[in-house]
C-alpha cells in the first residue's frame, strides 16, 4: 500500500491536533467528566475512527479497509484491558479523580510515541527477516496464556518507580497536578510524577503484545499506525465512561486471550506459508491454509460479542455490576454540592440503597469480588451519614 507523503503529513497533523484539542479544552483545567461528557466525546472519537476507516475502504480498497477495521477493533479491545490496569494503578496511588485526566492523557501520548517506535522497528524487521512472523506469533500465543493469569497490579511500582522513591526526594502528598512541590524547604517529587512513570512503564509492556497483534492482521505500516493511534484516541473519555463498567466485564480476559491466540495462529500459518528458515521444511514454504483478514475480523467481532454478553448475564457479572453501581452512586452522592436539591439527592441515594440491598442478598462467594472491602463499606457509611445530615438540614431551608 503506497501512501503519499502528503497523506502521512495530514494524518499525523490531524492526530496531533486532536491531542492538543484534548489537552487545552478538556484536561488543562482539572475536573471530573460527567457521564454525558464522557459518552459524547467517546462517540465522537469512535466516529472519527470509523470515518477514517470508511475513507481507507473507499480510496485503498476492501482489503485494506478490512485490515484497518480488524486492527482498530483488536487494538480498542486491548485498550479496554489496559484501562483496567490504569484504574488499579491510579487507585493504588490514590490519584485525585479530577487529576486523573492528565495522567491518562500523558499515558496516551507516551503510548503513542512508544508504539510508533515499535511499529517502525517491527516493519523493518519484517521487511528484512521473514522469520520474525514466527517470533511475533510465539509472543502472542504466550501472551494469550499469560493474560488469563490474575493481574497482580499491587506490584505495579516498577523498578524505575522503586528507584525513584529510594534515591530521589518524594512526598506522599499531592499538590494539585504538579509534578514537583516544596516540602520542608526542599523540592521533592509528588505522587503525580511517580504514577506517570508507572503508567509509562506499563504502556511499554502493553506495546509488546499489541504491536505484534496488529502486524498479524496487516503489514501496511500506515494502517498499523493509524489503527493504533485511533484506538488510543478517546481512551481518556472511555476510561470515565467505563469506570463503573470495567468490573462487569468478568470474561474480558478470556475474550482477549482468544483473540490474541487466533492472531498468533494466523501469524504462525503465514510464517509457514512464507517460510525460508533452513530447519523447517528445508527452507521451503509450507503449503498451509491461511486465515483471511475478513475471517479474522468476523471471529474477533464474534468473540467480543460473546464475551460481553456472557459477562453481563453471568451471576458473577451481575454481582460485580451491583458492587460497581453502589460504589459509583456513593461517590456521586458524596460529590454533590451542599445546595443540591433534596429530590436529586433522594434519586441518587435510592439507587445506591437498592444496589446495596441486592448486594446483601448475593451468595457470600460473590462478595469477595469487592475491592478494598473496608474502604467500600466506609464509603457507603459516609453516604448514609451525609444523607441523614441533608435530611436534617432540609426543614430549615
């Protein structure tokens, strides 16, 4: 696929423009996006990605259009799993909710830069060595197995973060969204800088499986780059949209493992078809059936659909839905202004109480899915106390 230089320039300029727009109009002033804001902008970014794909379909043909959509959907699905890790990292570092946007935007920019480097390195290796397809396929098959292991992100403080804490002066307290602050007359690191380092290090690890995955669907560098970039666009808004839904996708890891395994097998078959490794079939191509991009796209969509439906209808998924809902409504209630209308308070409080009551009826084995149970119970207690205080204030208005 030959892409004119002007198209490359315009595409990169458009992506940079979207990132700058995101920063100056949404992130620069710290705030927590509403569900409506997150929904609208998530839809806009997905719409931009789809329109771009339609453009590829029209101007480059069905093959490249299908490759773009297969790559975009795969990378988007992987990005949702990445968001789950980001959520745990920011919870562990206790990042103020209003400042989480800046951390996420940093993660997106860093991820885009890191993945661009991996893309051009991967393309250079593929053009020079056909056996790289074997390596990429093996990476994906191993990743498919590893992704099923429980995520122990309690240890997300990477070597770099641990060294920064050990040798550089750091404080445990945030100072707005500043990376450095002054404490006891000394300039020290804030947790904001440390969490950005943790997110950046995690992004590099994510790139190690996402780039081989998309190269398993297309070898066009332009499509790999744009599908990866557009899958990252809107990730910040998607985080706040899915914040209360991430826990519900209990079978997401199984779906992603199946997708990565599928692409890993596809790469292995392609490597055998293009084989020139001396110790395999005497260096001659092996006559194998390859998985077409169209079939890959259909299977990926099917796996994701089954994964989401199974997650939402399963007892485990329903229990996590109640936990997420109760936590979200408790936080929403505690964030209300002192002057908020009592009817609005009642509406949110009733939702929280209904979820709390249903949660108590759940079998004991499902209650263990509550993250930080002590903190969760304290959050609900605070919401109840705040509501009682609001009711006491109401007659005096």
